[in-house]
């Protein structure tokens, strides 16, 4: 019966339409989860910066606490992005090999093996992007600019609105010297830049990105 759903004599349009609508719905739900996390991060940053600059004696490490919290949200959102990409990859496979072919059969089918690939993915769902790539995606889209805002605010706090003392004294946290704190911040941000712009073959595919090695090629 399952095989017959997609035979020409069994009205495949109806079954395919329901399948496609279900995948779109799941993709939409996960996309909303991504947007919700990003909204929380923007609200958190606004609250921390407002409090940190509301008085001259506010400690600068409040902004660094904000950096830590945003990093936690980044890890959470990367996990959600991996789930979102599972459903988006199915939607893109259906769009490229079913609907695009129906609209213009002269171009042929992009992936002749799309049906067994999709069947295997339904039997055993497979996460198609690594955690590191998911983090890179979210850094490029949302988080790197937000981290840059926090870095700029921290530098303003320790260099311009320091009150008494100068750098590196103003960057110290308790017994930890300012040079050590500055070095840790620099290493963290250089790591973010490295993850974001490291050359890679992107496994995630979507409307705006195509990759030489697709998200489905490592499914056995």
C-alpha cells in the first residue's frame, strides 16, 4: 500500500501534497523555535547593557557575564538548528525533485536517487550537519554581530568609562589581572571568528546555498 501511494495510477498528487504539507509544518515549528531563542538573546543583551551603563560604578564583568549567557543560548540554538535542518533538507529534496520537475520536466530530475534517499531518511532520521557547522551558521546569521556589540561595550567600559585607573587595571576581576582577562576575551573572540569563517564544505543546503557534498551523501 505504501509503495502504491506514489504510483501514477494511485493519484500520487494527493499523497505527496499531504507529505509536503506535513514537512513544511514541522520545518515552520522549528524555525519559530530558532527565532524565539534569538529574541531572548536580544532582550538579554539589552537588559545587561542598560544595567551595566546605568551607573559609573557598575563592574565591567557584568558584560562578560552577558557574553557567557549569549554563548549558552548559541549552543542551544545550534542544537535547534540541527533539528530544523533535518526537516528543511526534506522539504528542499521534495521541491527540487518533485515540484521543480513537475513545473519544467525538460530540465530532468536533479537527483535520480531521491526516492531511496528520502525513504532511508524516513526509516532512520539522520542529523545532517555537525554541531560546529550549526554554530557557524548561527554566528553568521545572528550571533557574531551580537557578540561584537558586547565586545564593543566591554571595551568602552574598561577604556573610556573606567573611572579611577587605566587599562589593564580596569580590566581586572578580583585577584585576576587585567592582562589575563583581556587575553581570555581575545582568545574567545578569535575562536568565534575562526569557527565562523573557517573554509568548509557546507553540509546544510537550502534555498540560498548549494554544496558540492550534499546533506544526504553520508546517509548509508
